[in-house]
């Protein structure tokens, strides 16, 4: 029954035969029935080729309404049952079949139309079809058919061939193969099979040598080329594939300009994708034949995939199929694409980004309709991940300079046994997860100095806007295959969204520690503190804080993962966030005071660096690392000024010569001049492998970059080695003890956090330091009002005119007074939800603030001048906390 069939999800015409139960259909031969259904199906999807066709059930008819794959399959069954009209072939190709694919009906009889236009199932007559034996394509064969079609003005033969080959995975795998030298046995076999092709075989054999050179070049670059990509090919090895990528590109360039032919590619892809997905899901075809990857290589070379026609059905289905590829196939595809040029990588990115954006904009996603549950968006993200790693692999890689792991593991909590007993065993005790594709490729994002295209091009803002991060984080932690988390594809998320995910992770960890402490107290019968409580004296903040943190780090490092609660001795402030902000601010000011001598300060760059001759012990640097980790963990921004190499080192990469440009610019320029010097280095400069530094008191310290370095001259041949050793010493060896201690403290707090998984080194800096761009207009636009004020209140207008007139330093003081920090959060001041509340009528009282909640309490001053005077006095002399 038709109604029964309609409820069955049909993906291709051949599947319809399996749902035929009526005895009427079973009277016919299976092959003949299936073939007829296929012809009806492709009449609906491709048409007969006659633009003036009057058959309303033909895709070529002007009045025909296009339908999707499932609808066409069901309609084909209905037409077959009703013995409907099947179009005659186009007049220029009398006798040719009107439906291009015959993939699953080989050997079946064709049916001809009766004179009345009705199909007689008993009248079985074989018909002739041009190129019907052509089961795969080559560049030459495409051009041959295209030439014949151009002569007659009828492109239906080419459309049918393209449809048949591009809708069948087996045919596509065999198509556009690279030319190769044939053995004598192969040539004899080919001649016996088709003597008419003898001349073609000779031409192929004689020209194969030149073709192989072109193909080798295409295999190495497969695009417009990149010096970084070529270097990485040497490191990682070229990726060998059997498909001639350049030939595929030339074919697409020739054919996609014809709208009729382009439609054939589109409809063939709709037909192909579900079958490929089924093959990969249930039949493990890639393991049996690695050349199955050719299907995806060929399809992705279609430069029109991002056009609107593909975005509705064809591309989402194809992405779903691609996402089913096994891990080795994904890695091979990433390695292949990494050899492409910048333009090709950008085209691939735009293709998947277009699909994601189109789907997000076309739907209304919410907490009840999660974008995580959209198969098309999820599949496109998984495909985009392949391009992301290709972009990394094809960029400027530094895979050699890696920091050594800590010699001593971070001590486990003494509560661990109890946690196991209570079913609260920590997840990811060895650190954050690693992406399986990253492991398969043997690289990390931090290995890439400069990708082929900027990482920012992978961020999709419309997706970030509709993503329910609380739900997404839940899926991320649960790690089930049924629920997809975009946190597993952090490259598509902006820093604000990732920071929110990190915030959820930190808070849940704090609540977990609090719950464990409560249960531990019940078992032991003693009261334990559920918070990381620090009571400090404002005048002795370093001594009090660092001594307390050192005790915690030694006795029970797990306490560092509790929520921080700071109390200033003699002050009444209750820490809801604001007191902690000021605590961090004061600690940083003290620690980075040059008089202490733990860090050196560069006046030209305004940056700090580890002092290699510091008198402080390693424990002090460990505590500084703990402070930075606590700031991230408690969502506080610090006013620290490190060069980017510090954050790269925290992510596991050593500093190299190019990092000196940021951390030691004068030295960098000197070494760069040495490398570019055109004269005789040894005679003109008389440099040796011994270098000098000055200690805290200005005394010179000598260091040999090589044993006996004072006697080894630097020559034109050895200067690269000298520069590398110099940079290695300055950025790594000279501060090895200090930095290892610093990193150890940082990891005590963040070792179980997804920090490294989610963020790149430049984003880590943004997390710790906040944004340096202070956009007060964005702050005004996002500010809310309470207590009787609104944005149109006279005093509010005066207030913002006053604030906008402040200088940069006064604006920083205002932020410090209102929010507890003078830096903008991740995403800028627009993400800072400030509230201005009325604090009584006009009076001489100063404005006050709740820094914990970013609330400014503002009396309704009578004049703008008084407002300015009171506000400046408040922000200039503000210090300490009290109860309001």
C-alpha cells in the first residue's frame, strides 16, 4: 500500500524495491521492476533533457516543482503503480534512456513507451544508450563527451554520465586516477578487452613520464603552494592518493559554468551521500579499500558546494557521510589538504562555515531546540575539524622545541581515597583530554607558529550566539556519542564562549570540593573549611598570602581548587568576588616590584621577564604560578605583563629565536643583523661562543654556549647555530629553575582543567590579563540602571559625558573603583554588566561601589560640576573595604 510505503524512510530508488509487498509487483521480474522505478525516480530528479517537456512528472518540465530525495523516491513508486507516462528520450538522442543512473540495475531490461504515452509492463524492449558501459571517468573522456555534446547542442548524454558516475561510490573511486606506466600483461589485457582503444593506450604509455612529473608536483602542493607546506611535507612525508586532483579541478572548471551540468552534480550528490554514509557505517569500506577516500577528495573539489542549492540537502548529507570516516581516513585527508594552498584551504573553510551559518540562521535554536541536536551543523563541525588540522599542518610548524614534563608529579589530594569510596573519583586526573585526531596526526595546535589562514576564520559567530553553553558543557563532561559538544571543536568558539565553558568547569569543581569537604567532615567528625580561606594584612600581603598558600600546596593541593575567600584583617568587607579582585591586584603589584628582584623589567617593551640571578628560592616562583592559576580559576583578571613566550612555555613549547622579538627586542635585532651580515663574521665581528650577562648589582656573568666557548669563533657557517644556542640560553636554560617552579605552581591549580584543550597561548594571555582595549561606549550600552535611574535620566547623561571626558588613566581608576580591576574582561567592556543605582538625593556623599557585583551607588548630584568633582575624588583616593 502506498500509505505504508510513505511511512518508510527511503533514501534512494533501489531501496523502494525492498518495500514492495503487493502481489501485483511480485509478478514482474525484480530487476525489471527496480529498473523502472529508478527511471521514474531520475525522471523526477533529473528530467528527460527536453526543456519544453509537458510531462508534469518530469524534472525538465517548466511546471515541475522540485522535491527532495525522499519525496522523489515515494513519488516514483506511485508513478510505477499507476503505470504513469515515462518521457520519450530527447529528439537529438532517440532511443537513449532518460534517467542517468543505472548503478543498481545492470543487466535489467529497458522499457519503451507505448504510443499513448502509457507504460506497458509486459512490453519489454532493450533500448540503446550512449556511453552506458562507461562506469568511470577520466579527464580525457569528459572532454570527449563534452565535445560531442557541444556539436549537437544537447548535453543530456554528459548529464547522464555525470549522474551515473557521481552518484555511485564505486564508479567515483575509479575515476580520475593518476596515469601510470602499464606492464606488458596489463597492456595485453586492455587490448583484449577493447581493441578500439589501442591508440589511447599507446598515448597514455608514451606520455606517462611527463604526467608522473605533473602528478608528483600536484601531490606535493595540490594547489597554489606554500613554503610552510613544502617544509612540512619534508617533515611529515607526502600524502599519496590515487586520484589526480589537478585533473579533477580542471574538469570542474570546465563543467560548472554550465547550469544544466551543475544540476547533475547536485542531484548526483543527493543520491550518493546516503549510500556512502551507509557503506562507512555498516560495511567498513575504507578498511577494505583505502581508495574509497577518493570519493571525498573529488566531491570537495567542487567549487560550488557553498552555493545555496547545495546547502539545503546535498551538503548536509555529504557532511554526515564524511563524518563517518574512520580516524585514519580523517588523518589522511587532513594531511592531504595540508598540502593545499591558502586559497584552497580558505574555500574548504568557507564551504563548511556557510552550511553552519545557513542552518543556524534558518532555524530558531533555543534551550528547547538545541543546535547540538542538528545533524547538519554537527557533521559540518566535524568536517571543519579536518580542515582546521590541515591548516595547522600546512602552517609554520615547530614540533621540536618542547618543554620537558615536570620531574615530580603534582601530589594527589589526601582526600582521594574517600572520594573513591563516595563515588566522587576525579575525572581526567592526568590532565585535560586530547583530541583523537590530534593524537593520530601527532601534532598539537601549539606546534603551529603561523597557520595557513588565521585561526580567527574558523570562529562562527552566529553559532556562538545560539549555543546554550550550560547544556554544551554538560555534554562535554558526560562524553556520550549521542550528545555532541562544541567544546570538542574549540576552534569554532570565540574566547567569550570558551571562557564561559571554563567558568562552568571551575564552578562545578568548586562545588564538588565543597561537597566532598562536607562529607569528609561527617566521616571524620571534625569541621573542615569548604573554602580556600586567606586572611591577610594589607601591609604584609605577600608574607601572609604566600606563606599560607605554601602550606596548602605542601599539605593538601586539592584545597587550591576550592573557591577562594579573602579577608583583609581589620576590614569589614565580605568577599563575593570584589575582595578577591583587590587581593590579586595588590599581590601582583608587590610580586612584580623590580626592587624584589624576582623579575626584570624592560622599559622599551613594558614587559617583565624571569630574573636568572634572583635570590628568591624556587618555592617563591611556585607560589606566583599558583596565584596566576587561582586568578583564572576564580575568574579574576590580573595586571601582569609577560611576553607571549611565557604563555607558549606554559602550553609546553620552548622559546626560540623568533620569541626574542617580543621578550628581548634589542638582542633580537642584534642577532638578526648578525644572520644578515654579508661580510666576514669571524674577522669583522670577532664573536666567540661565550656570552655575558649582568646580575642584580651590575656585575658581568660569563657563560659558554659550548664547552670552551671563549676559544670558539663564530663564523659565517656557524652563526645560525650560535643564534639558536643564544636564544636557547636566554629563554630556556638561564631561567629553567625559575620557570619550572612557576609552571608547577600554575599546574597545581589548572592540571584538571580543560584550559589547554580549549585555549591557544594568546587566548591564555587574554584570560589572565583581560583586554587592553577599553571601549567605554560599549560599557555605556550594556549598563543597567536601578533605584529610579534610567538611561534618559539627567544625571545619567551627565555621568556618561563626564566619564567619556576622562583621560586613559582616569578611566582605569574608574574601572578599578567600580569593578575591582582596571582591565576589560574577555570580550571587552561590553561583556561587563555594570549597574548604576540611585543612592539618595543630592548630598556631599561620595559615590560608592560594590565591586563584587559591579554596582555603582550614585547620589543624585545637583550639577554636572559637582558630579565630576565627587566622582574624581572617589576613584582617586579609594582604598579598603567597609560595610555599607
